[in-house]
């Protein structure tokens, strides 16, 4: 599997956020996107998720499912959690598991150490716990591409190493990770893409 | 002030546990007595001999509906001014009970009006409308429902209580004005009989009716306070569950830090 | 299919738990009916005559009031992003959300109609005609409102704009709905008006989701 972008240009709100960006990732490879705030890290991820329009350039995935778009084969972990406070932890995860094509809730909750809080309404969770619940979504539903926007924010040291282990397992299984981050997130050997003014 | 003794929720729960059986027992006895009086005593003196039974439900319901809002206003002052810890619990518990009695007052009033209208009135039934008194009661019911909706909309209990308290106090000012404006507007259409109980020259009702009415009122009042006490107890327990859940989440968050 | 049911179930669960749907829609409906009674004054013949109109307008406004949250709540917490990325077509997803909305908001309004008709002194058979017509009309309101909700999803205070967008689109439904409701008072032919009302509702069931999905995609950066 190979995910490649050629000459990607993004325009948001009339402003050109980035232009002429190219990359190529094979299965099992990770890309860390760094740069100061406003450089366009989040926009790049949203563009790959299909949530921002591509002004110029081409994004291709070779070797994935034939009929599905890149977005349909990706997980997007943005700044927001996509959690409903009125639903319990288990209900939130079960909904996304069902909606995104099927997956197991209990192992995913174990993987992020939230099994004990499964029946608690999501309103009572701390920021770190909410982040972990979003990460559980990535574990529950299997998709080859992970688009992560500052995944370690709000996580403590133990949770960060847990996430690093999950990411390494994903790469070992042939998946692709593109993560926007300010600092190291535990993926040694990942390529780096620095974004900023030319 | 005796209220201060019950500022502690745990002591209140203990009091509620002891008092509830007595209150429910007393209500049952009062109801039994009221039903006996209402059915055993012949009310043939009054023309509308069957429909008078509605009065024994309608009048107490009217009193209790209004008393409920008055209670809520006192609780509102307790929340905003005196900062009594259980004032907001009292207010939240009163609202559904008061709303229920207001609804009963409205429906029985409407049914009674329809029955009397058809029986002895001069106009055909299709001219039966909401008269001034019924409209005011309907507005009171709407105010109750609005307060309930307001409390439901805000998650955090103490914030919800303060917001509801302000609305309750505004309601106390507005409700008489509504009553006045409705009376003024619908002047021609008062179906409601004139006051027969609280009048300058003493009660105008016959003795048997008066006694039955007072017993019925006592029974409904006891029921009101039984439900109110139970509702307060439930609300306190509900808040405890909420705190426990918050603590549970917080504990596990710190454990992994 | 599983995914579709999961979405409908989630939306209905949220409507029940969070509130701001069923209860407040009904309360608003009641308030509108009572307010128009006061505004018109004690004129029983007039009230009975225009009762159906008051019920229709009340149901329309109460539906509109609650449509605001239909898509904005998902947009605000990032759920809409994920819904747009899923392989379930966006058209079907928004149709599922609209169905859940109608079941929790529109249907209770229809059930409340006979009781409010009593308040307005409307003839019982006329009230039933209104309720029956509203049973077909309220889904039309919801699915037309879906378009407005999608167009205003990213706006902070889109509520009033949503109403302004949706009300003109809802006019044909209102006209034929009133025509179908007026039957028991002896006006239009119930069959014709009701059939056209059904046709309008079916059209909205199709056009609504497609237009809403297009609006959501157009609203992307």
C-alpha cells in the first residue's frame, strides 16, 4: 500500500495555507508533521480526511480498497472528541464502532484503560480520559490510515506510552500514520515533514 | 429557625425516612374520610348533585396549585437570599407536584364548566370556551412547565437552581398581572361562580358541603406534602449519585497521572 | 443497516436524555395556542373557525424551534466530521437524523393536537382531520427544515436565519395541509388536498436529504 500526495495546495478562507507539498508513504511507515501554529498541520490532515477541499495537486492511495475513498479508509483524530456527554463511555464507543463498520468495544476500552469507567456518562470524564476514549475508536474499528492531530495533548506519561505502543502495533500491521505534533510522540524512525514559510 | 436544623442533607434524609410513613398514613385516612363524606352525605340540596363531586377535587387542586408556586417562591428566596442548602432541592421537588395539581384543577374546571354549561346554560355547547379563570390557571400551568424545562436544560444543579429561582420570583409578580389582564379581557365570559368561601360575610356554603370540602382539602394537602417530601429525598439521593460518579471518574484520572 | 439503526438509536437516545426536543417542542406548541387564544380574544365562533390554522402554525413553529440543534450539535463536537468520512452516504445519514428528529419531536406534536384542539374549541371531527393531516405534514416540515439546518450549520446564531430559509419552502405544505384540514368544516375536497399533501411530503423525503448533504459538502472549506 502506498499513500502519496503530489503538489498539494490548500486554500482556506481566501488564504493560501500551504502549496506544493509532496510526500509518499508506504505501508508500515509514519510521517510526523511539525511546524509552528498556523503553519497548516491541521489543514493538511483535514485535507487528507476529505474535510477540506484540495485546491491543486493530487492525493492517491495505491493498494487500498478499490471502491472506497481515502477518507473512508482513514481514522481522523482531530482536536474535538466526537463524544456525546449524555451517553456513557461504552455507548459512545459502541455507536462509532457500529457506524464506522463494526468493531469490538470491550478490547478497545481495555487497550486505553477505560474499562472501569464503561458505564459512566462521558460528561464526567477528564480531558485526558476523553482523549483516550477517542483513541479507543481507532483501536475498535480497523482502518489502514491514521490521521492524528496532536494525539498526545491532554495525555499523561502513562497514557502517552500506551498510545505509542498502539501506534507501533498499527505500523507493524502495515498501517500508515500521519501525525501532526509539537514534540516527540514515541515513534522513533518516523520521517518528518516540517511545515512553515518557505 | 427550624429550617436550619435540616440544612444538613443527611439529617434531612433521616427525618424524611421517619416522617414519610406517618404522612402517607395520614393522607390515606384523610382520603378515606373525604370519600366517605362525599358519597354518603346526600347533596340533593344543590341542583347539580352529581357534578358537585368535582368541586371536592377541583377546589383543593386550585389551592394547592397556587400554594405550590408560593412555596417555590419562598424556596427561591432561600436559595438566593438566605443561601439555605436545601432550598433549591425543595423548589425542584415542588414544581412537578404543583404542576400536577394545577393540571388537575384545569381539567376538572374545564369538565365541570362543560357539564354545567350543557346542563343549565343559555348558550349552546359550542360556545364553551376558556373563560377568564381557566385561562389564568392555564397560564400558571405553563409557568410551572417552563420552570421544569429550565431546570432540565441546565446540567449543574446549583446554577440551575439559581436561574429557576429568579424565574420563580418573576413569576410571582407576573401571575397576578396575568390574572388581572385575563379577567379584564374576558369580562363577559366568566363561567366561574363567584367566591363562596372566603367572603366578608363568612362562608356562604352549606355546612355539609363545607365540611366535606375542608376534609378533602386536608387530604390533598397531606398528599402534596407526602409527595413533596419523597421528591426532596429522591433529589438528594440523585445528587449523591452524581457526586459519587464524579469522584469515581476523578479517582481514576489521577491514578494514571 | 446496522449503522443506520445505530445512528437513529443514538439520536433518539440523546433527544430523550438531553431534552430540548420533545418536552420543549410540546411546551412551545401549547404556549403558541394559548397566546393566540388571548390575542384573538373571547370569540368562540372565530376560534373554532381558525383553530386548525392555529394548530398548523403552532406545529410548524415548534418543529422549526428544535431543528436548530439537529446538525449544529454534531458539528460542534466533531461528530459531523466523522459522519462525513464514513462509508454510509451522507444523504442517508442526514435522512436518518431527520427521521429520529421527527419521531421525537414531530410525532408528539401530532399526538398533542387533539388535546389542544379541545382548548381551541375546534369541532372534534375537524380536530381529527387536522391531526391526520399533520401526521403527513410534520415529516414534511422536518425534512424541509433539514435543508435549512444544513445551510446554517456553521453559523453561530443560525436559528433565525434557519427559520427564514425554511418557512417559504414550507408554504405549499401549509396550504395543502390547511385545505385537507378544512374538510370537516365543509370546504375543500379532503381526498384531493390530502393526496397532494402526501405527494409534497414524499418529495421532501427525497429532496431534503439530497439538498442537505449537498449543503453540508458545499459548506466545507
